[in-house]
């Protein structure tokens, strides 16, 4: 298991993102629906873990600014406030095919991305194990 820091969407925001995807993007969702978090830091240093532990539960805003779609996964590019992701393409994996790891969204967004004006979502900061 690996520790990671992330912004985890609240239930209302998860429902809103799925609804927005279905109504605005108009592409059927793939097999496994995720819509749960934005990774801020994967395998953070000990110093970062100490700093992140103090932020646990802090609120965060997530704004959808892009989408990526292919036959393996669907993801949204996001901006997060006040926390900034260390990912080159900060994202929420919306859905994926069986057998496709959600981390694939990084590759997807590096190749296939369309900028959009999407919803503003909310969540909270947390540290979790993969």
C-alpha cells in the first residue's frame, strides 16, 4: 500500500459530476464509475505527510476545465483551490473499463483533452492508502 494525499469529492459533487457528464458531455459512462478524488500528492515525503496531516478535513473547491475520453477511460481535468496537485494533469477519473487502472487518466489527458467550462465541485482534503 502507498499513501497519497487527495481532495475527496463529497456525495453531492459526485452526483453532480456524473449528471453533468451524462447531460453535457453526452457520452455513455464506461463500466467502472469512480468520480471520487483528485490526487494532490502520491507517495508524499515524511515532511509532507506531517504537513498534510494538519490539513485533513479542510474544504476544497474543484473546478472542471477539461475532458478526456477514449475507449479505456473518461476523465476531467480540474483546478483545485486552495490545494494544488503535483500531477501535470490534475484530474478526476470519471470512469474506466474493467482492467484499466484509474491512473491511466494521466496518459489519457496528456493525449486527448478538450477544454470545457464545467461545474464547480466541493470536497475535503485527506490522506489515504491505495
